[in-house]
C-alpha cells in the first residue's frame, strides 16, 4: 500500500484553489473550478481539493457533507526557516492561527496558518 494524497473537502473551491496556488505556491497539476476540483503536487504526495457537494454526490449521498467545526485536519510542512516562511505566507494573505514558537516537547519550532476551509497548515523545523 502506498499513500498518494490527501483530499480536502471545500465549501469554496475557487478561494481554496487560490490559497494553495497563490499563497502556498504549490504546483497545480489539474484544476477545474466548474467541476469543484483541483490537484496540487507537493513533491512527496498530493493535495486534492474537491467540493463538499461534489464528494457527497460521488458517494450517492442526498445531503451534502456538513461543514466541519473547528480545524478538521492539519497538514504539516517541514521548512528551513519557520519564522521567515510564516511571515511570507501571512504577507501573501494567509490567516494566522499561531505565530512561530519553540515547542521543546515536540523538539520543533512551529507556526500555524489556516486555509479558507479551516484546515491547519503547520510549518515546522527541528530544534537543534
């Protein structure tokens, strides 16, 4: 078994595409806003976006999936400089959740931002 990608269900696919493409600067492999779908290559796997309604329809559900409360998932990205990357992403319009801080128990420095659907994007680097 091989992990291929994570699928994020979105209530606003165009805004979420802009976040992952323009803010996070991920490479778009395929995108169709009308269909409510996009795929981004991260180099290690992919991030797939799909509209909540489209996914419910694919499963044969009559009612769309509910909008999650809180932060439904966290996607973690290792970066060389948490502070610089965090500042750059916030300057591009990312929503800040928690600024850079050392987390000795995790042996990491991390910061968190959120995409338009509330998914957390965590930036981290190992502490020395």
